């Protein structure tokens, strides 16, 4: 799994079992491999590169992921039946009918010598969906003890039980905007939110951000970097006089406003629990801001689950794909039907075992 915040590649090995009509998981090992400066630059600039460089990077990145799988299994002395790979998102424009995650499955499979399930989002977009969020299937089947699951990644998103179906959608930008400003101050991220806490929110900016049209949309919706560049950053350029710490404070208030509004709108109260994961769960100031605005109890699990829940669920989506079971829900993506997403590369005879 590689997220939009470009922290690195999350790799984990997990056992799954199905007993008494319930899925169980056990994480055997997990590790994040940070990107080199070369890969950071390449991935950041890829959206504006030539078609030839894009094709080359797609293949080379697949080989790179295959090498990471080999390294990980050697370091942990573990065996894997197959690899489920999300890849790295370069374009996400479901309104224009496409989404693109690089990391060639054939190259990945050839290098690591294992079957590969990848390209989980394309079928959903082809069926008229957003291609996101895909995690709610895992939330429903692996984390049913929680009333909602909130992820604070590059973007924030939520998944919870509706009266009839699972409800899930992207809420707002999150670590992508916080990390960008922290980098301008010389830090890779705002550790525990200390920088934002030292600033003062600009009320006018927060109100302007809260009025962005996306937040008024109902139903299935998702965010991408293209949306951020078109609708979010242009607003910030009108407030160049703000200090970086005040900008971080403003962003933190905006994010907490949007998340708390969502939690409260769907009547999650003090009897409800919300599982909180993603890098933003370590931002104590942001978590505090959200908790002060909602009655529901925010639950932060183990550090391992905070960091690797999304990778865990994509492994689970691979298990469902391998089992020919539905792993994408139309109720959350807006596609025409529930379906099985994911392309398969390499020898895949596990169903016969």
C-alpha cells in the first residue's frame, strides 16, 4: 500500500481465516519502507511527465514493489500465498471515467515469484462508481464491533453502519495539506500537532474552506490530488499574509469541523465508538479538536493497526477476490452493482487447494 502522502510503501503479511460465519485476521509482520529521494521526486512529478516516462515508471515501480516483497519475506522469514497490491495513485478522476494506480502487476509477480492481485479500483469506475472508498468492506467484515471507522490519511474518510447498507465517503483533505505546510517549515510532518497548536486559526479562511461545494454533496464522493489543486489551494493563495503555524492551525480547525460535522450529522452519539486510524491518529491536537466537537468516543487502537489498517484491508480485498466474493459495495462507491474488483497476474490456483 502506498498512500497519497508519500510516506513510503506499507508491507504486511497477514493470516486470514473464516470460522463461524466470521472473518478473523492475525498480522504476522508489518513494515514501512520509506521512499528514496529518487522515488519521491519521480512519483511527485509523474502526473506531468510524458506518456513514455509514465509507462516506464509503471513497469519499474512494479519491479520495485516485487523487490520489496522479496526483501520483506526474507527479513521476516515468512511465506506468502499471494500479494495484494494497491499500487500508487497518480490520477483519480472518476467524473471523467478513469483512475490510475501504477505498479505493473505482471512485473511485480515476475520479480517476487508470487501471484498478484492488483488494480482494485478500475472496475468500479468503469461501472460508474467513484473507485473509492474500497475499505468499507473490510470495516464491515473485520471491524464490526465499532459503530464507525474513521481514517486520517492523506484525505480523511469514514465508514459506518447505515439503516440498510454500509455508508462511506471521503470527508476532507487531511495529512496532505498538513504535511505540505510542515515541510515548508522544515519538518516532514507536524509532530503531535505541536506546530498547529502554537498558531491561531484564521476564522475567515476556515469559513471559506468550510463552504467549498464538495462538502455540500451527499452520497458517494471521493477526493484526489487534482481536486485539491483545483478547488483547495487556490483559496489559500488569497491568504499569503498568514504565518505557517497559523495556516496549520486553520487547516486543523477546518479538518476537525468537517469530520465532526459528519459524525454528528449521522447521529453517532456517546453510545457509539469510532475506530480512528491513519497517520493523523498520531496528531494529538487534531484528535483533541475532533473529540471536543463530537459525543461519540474516538478509539485509537495499537500503533500497528493505526499505521497498517489500510494495507491490512487491501490484503483482505485480495482474499475476497481470490475467493470470487464481492469486495466492492455499490452503496459506498455509487457504482451500478456490487462486484468483484481486482486484476490477477501469475499462477493463481489457490482455489483448488
